[in-house]
C-alpha cells in the first residue's frame, strides 16, 4: 500500500512547506546586543534551512525522474492494511495517552494507556495483558520507591 | 438539650480535628524528601556548592535533599519549574546571579524574583580578576589599558550575561576599550583558551590562579572594594576601586536557596533554622572547596536586601549598555 | 616517571574492601542503568554523586568511574537485543547489532560488544596513565576552529552512514543540525523557535530526542509485526566470546576504534556517540564489503562499542589535567573532585600522584570486572528474544517514558520524546536512515558554536579558519577519507600505464 515514491514525494512537499514556514519565523529572530556576535541570530537557521531545502529538492527529483532514491523503486510503505493498522493505532494510542496524562493526570492515563497500547498492537490473549500489567506495575514501583520519582 | 450536646460534640470534634491536623502538619515538615532545583549543569562550581549545602541541610532536616539539575534556557525553565510546584517547602530553588539578577533585568521573564520567591540565605560568592598569559607584554593593568586602546583584543568569558562577561563589559566601558567577546562556556575553559592563545585576555575568578599557577598573570581584581579572601588567593593584586578611585567596577556574585512565595511561615522557619545550623559554622566552612568563595548572609530580610543591592548595582550598568529590558 | 613508591601507595588505596565493593556495585548498577532507555551515564552519575559525600575520594571516584564505564557498555545490550540504544553511546551499534540478533547471531554480537568495550576501555586507561601530561596539551589546544574542523569531519561520517540514498541522508543531517538551533541562542541571547513558551528556551534536549527517535519509533515499527513469532535457533543465543584467533583477525578494527575513541574522548565536549559513529564510518570505509554494514556486520558492532568505551579514559584526561570535562558525563566526575577539595590541574598529578595512579589502576580493574559481570548480564539478555514482542514493546515504551520523566521531572520532556518518536517513525517508514539525523543533532551545537566563534576569532577572515595545525590535520584527514580512495586508484592506474 502506498508506494515509497508517492509517500516520499508527498513528504518532500510537506517538508518544503514546513521549511518555508520555519524560514519565515527565523527571519523574525531578534539579535540582542549583549553578545556582540558578528553573525545575527537568524543566520545559522536560515543557512541550514536552505541546505535542507536543496537536498530535499535533489532527492525529490530522484524520485520523480527515476522513481526511487537509494534503490527503493517499487517498494511500499506498508505491506498490508493489518501492518499499517497496528503501527498507526499504537502511535495514536500512545499520543492519546499522553494527552490524557496532560489533562487528567498520570493515574488515569496509566490505566488507559497500558491496555490500549497492547490492544493496538494486536494483543488478544488475557495472560499477555496480565503480564504487561504486572510489568507496568513493577516499573511504577521501582521508579517511585527506588528512584523517588513523583508521577503526577 | 440533646441537640445542643450533639452540636457541641460536633464542634469540639471539628476543632480537635483542625487543631490536630494543624499540629500534625507543623510537626511533620519535612516528612518526605525535598527537591533542590539547580539551574546549572552537574559538576560545575555552582552545582558542587549546591550539593554540599544540600547534604548539610539534609543532615539537619533528617530527610534527603535531592538535587535536580535543569540547566539551559537562560535559567528560566529551572526557575519556572519551582514556581509550578506547590508552595509547601518541598521544592527549593538554588538562586544565582543569572536567575535572580541578570536574566530578569535583560529579558521579559514569566517571574519576578523578589515577588515570586522568598530568599532564605546567600552563601556562594566569587570575585573576578582580569588575566593575561604570563608571556604577555602587559605586566601591569596600566600597560594593558594603553596597549588595548584602539585594538579589539579578544576577551574570553564563560557565558554571555554572566558576571565575568558583565565585569568585562563594564571595564571596557569605564576605560574606553573595545573587545571581541568569545564565550567559552566555563571559567576553566576561558582560562585554557587564554593559555592556548585563542583569546588575548580573559576574566577568571580570583581563585583561578590556584589551578593555573605560573601560566597566567593577574592584572587587576574587578571589584570596587577589597574582600577578605583576596589576599589569600591573589596577594598583592589591586582592585579597580583601589587603583582607580572613581572608576566603577562593582561586581555582585552570590547564590543561595529560596522557596516559592506563599510557603507557610512555619515551614520557612524550619528551613531557616536548619540552614543556619548546617552552614554557619567552622566545620562547614572548612569543607568548602578551595576554588569557591563564601559570603554568608542569612534570613529573609537580609538576603532580600542583598539581592536588591545587586539589582541596584547592575541596573544602571545594563541600562548604560542598552541592555536593560524595560 | 614511574614511581614505585607512589604505585604501591595507590595499590593500598585501591585494594580496600569498601573501594572494591564500590567497584563491583558500580559496574552492576552501571550495566543496569545502561540497559534502561532514558537513563544514561549522566543520570546515573548524578544519582550516585550524593553517596560520595559519605566516602573518601578513592572509593567515590571508583564508584563513579565504574558506573560511567559500565553504563556506556550497558546501552549496547538493549541496542542489540531490541534495537533500542540504552544510552546515547550505543546509537551506532543498534542497527547492525540488532540485525545480527534477528539473524540468529545474537550471542556473537553480544560477545563482540562486550569484548570490544572492555578492550577499548583498557586501551584508553593505559593511554591515560602513560600519556596524560603530553596529551593534556592537545586538549588545551582545542578552540573554536578545531571544533569546527571536527564537526566538518562529521560530514564524511554522514556520507558513510547515510545508507542507500545519499541525498536523503544529507537532508536528515541538515534537519538534525537545524533542530539544535531551537532555544535561546547561547552566543547572542536571542530566542529561536521558542513558540512563545519558556519551556523551549533550553531547546530540544538530546536524551528525550534520542530515546524518542530510537526507542519510541521502534515500538511503533515493531508494533506492526508484534504478533509475528520470531523463529530463532536456540543455539544462536549462546554467547560467544571471540577467541584469540578471532581477536587477531579483528585487531585492526580494535586498534583503530580504540584510538578514535580515546582521541574523541580527549577532545573536550565530544561524547561517546560521536566516537561510535566516527569509528563505524571508518570501518565501513575500509571494508571490502561496505554494503554489509547496516545489515548485520560484526565490525559494525565491534567498532562503535570499542570506540565508545575508549572515550572513558580519554575523557578523564582533560578533566583531570585541565578541569575541562572531556565528555558531558565527565563534568560530573569533576564534581566529585571538587567535593573532596581536589583541584584538577598539573598540581594534582604532582601532589597526589597516589590518587592518580589509583584511578588508572582502578579503570583497569573496572574493565576486567566488567568482562565478568557483563558476561552474566548478556547471558540473561539474550533470552529476551523468547519473550513475545507484544509484551516487550509496551514495556519498553513504559520504561522509556518513566526514565525520561524521572530524569527530567517534566511532562514537556516526555512530550519531546513522543514527538521525536512520531517523527522517527515517519521517516523510518519512508526509508530514511536515522543515523544522519542523530549525528547532525549531536554535532549541531558544537558546529554552530565552532563556526560562529571561529568567525569572531578570525575576525572575519576565512583564511584564518585554517590557520591552526590541529585543524589542518583534521581537514587533511577529511580530504583523505572522502577523496583518498578514488585519487589513489587513479594514480595507480596512471602509474601502471593503463590506457583506460
């Protein structure tokens, strides 16, 4: 599903847009007087953004002209929908758990995160859930009592 | 009658509970480990001193005082992390010239040191001196001023906005000199840079001569007044105030602990008592590393006054250089 | 220069019960901390530092050195077993090490990484002992221009580790470099990409970024096949420590990587990750089968592991002789010196030669002990492949989050880690190699600092940039690594009168 060629070209396009935005931000950087630095603050970021843009354009052309870069002509990003689903759902579950942690605190997030991430990955057997929960519990204990971390 | 007895009973129970909780809270601080936030990287002078002090406090208070390093970001993230914690005395802040003085004066910060914090004491101190290499043609400060006029010598400092940098800027301003500033991250690194020839002159600490021996030559101490420890570390070297009366070379380098404003008074008192007992004695002073200077000020009022004196000193300097954030 | 009396004093200091207990404890703790992603040498050392208050200097420094060396090694275990470097030092080991693991050569990989680490550590300990005063001068000579040269040399490394597509690799190297500009500009105080939040003032921190790019993205990628059973041959789990013959064959790699690691360790400020990548790139360059690298080449495991442990002895050099830390973790060792009222510098060697000798010998013993304890650790670690991936991966994620949160006590840091993880997942799926991104990020701050301060020191003249003996040597080496081979081949052809 989704050939590398298409995916990389889309990514390259998105990257260029992001680079443009970041360059626009950089041009607004202020250079306070304290440093006496010979180069203004926005110099390095802009030079690097230009470099990244150049490289992106080059490999973009590689994809357009030869269909691939570094020999990945004909490759696909995901072999099948199952693979994509597992990876992406795990990603979503992780990010959602983080949001929950931010809004509702660690305890809630922890209780939701553990099963949902395991589930997203494809865990179905109850004993595996049990092991994961135990591992999570032990980690929590070790960190709070061993290292004195305060999860809030 | 029954109702009145019930009400009285309820009231007295409530009173007992509140009273009990009150005393329990009072008697209980500290009952869990305390965190000391240090806005410097681990291993440097400021961090080492903070750890030594944390250790001493820990013995007095009976609970661990754990140091957490949060360097970078102009000390703002570290400072804010203390303000984001509750004002219960379990998070202490290791304040220093950057966090309480220079940064709030030169940029917009989401905090105001003397409003948002209750400073407890000041201990660590440092004074700066101007150094050149031993093989430099300048043997006295006067020769140096002559030689530096019209040229743009390379001046080594540790970090922008830190006291060495400000002393150098002030000196340049007072004596009509111009320098190119190179920030080499730490004081030892700037002196190493001096020895290696990366820079022509550097600002180091008064105690730095210990580590570098005969490779560097002190020209002058960048201060208005003489402090006790100058003779020990840099015998025979004058201060700017002595050699050039009328020229300003004020320096202000102090650091200590503070808690968030709003911390209960009884908690503050426990901390004050513990710090006085832990650090205001000869045994502690003897344990301070050679390279670190010590200037003890204790108590909320006195420490606040000290910090205010620093603001009064640096504000006009920064203003004159166009760096004061208004 | 060798003083028998001082040597004996040192032996007395070292072989005390407390010191030896600290040594063994340190190695064990170090390996465990190294394995856990998110916790690394700096964290472990800061946690151990308070304990040193209670002890005199020698047991304290032995404890810290043991933790330091062992944690650099420990990161390789998780790198090989799970493709997740436990510490920054093991980033270069992850790809080849894990590839070997999956191909059924896990025992071999683990054995190689342990041996390389121990030998690299021993080498740098000896160099430290013998050459400290001489090499101290080298460390002192390093200024902005020399650092710039080292970072430019990193370009050649990027070229080698870019994987199949050079331009995609360079793109990511640029992104890595660019990401380090976030935060407050240390040279001018200006704000860059702070998005109105003071949390960004200190920029993107290295550890959350690295753990995100490696560990978190690995969890997402691994999730795709988490339910698949990994077929492995049980005998492949048997740890094989390379024997004499094998070591002889490998001596070139061992020697080169040890030297590279020691030198990078000596250069103040560069860390173990840089040494690991530089030696990896060098071995790949020299290899007759460069395409094997990245797919499970034993040298791709041996070289970085030898180099990263070799940075320990190297890092101690400027730390003890100049008071300037050779690596970020060594800065904490400086703290231990200061707490015990010892001022690093030439004076230290003269006045307390016994302590210095104790440190050298201590380092030696630490590495030997590491060999033993490490062996048991990896026997256990190799078995992890038996655990189903869908159990391992969530726990890895959890450990990473806990580790980062514990170290930084900040939800923001966890956020950075997750964001890096998502980014890492996306680019890995798209066929980018993460190595250039990581190298760019690791070198970025030093590169910018070196470049801008060089301009200041040279007062604008580009020619001045090269007016430095060390810098010239590095640029020359860079030229050789990039163009040496083609030019040499050309010369040979012309000289042998080949009309083609």
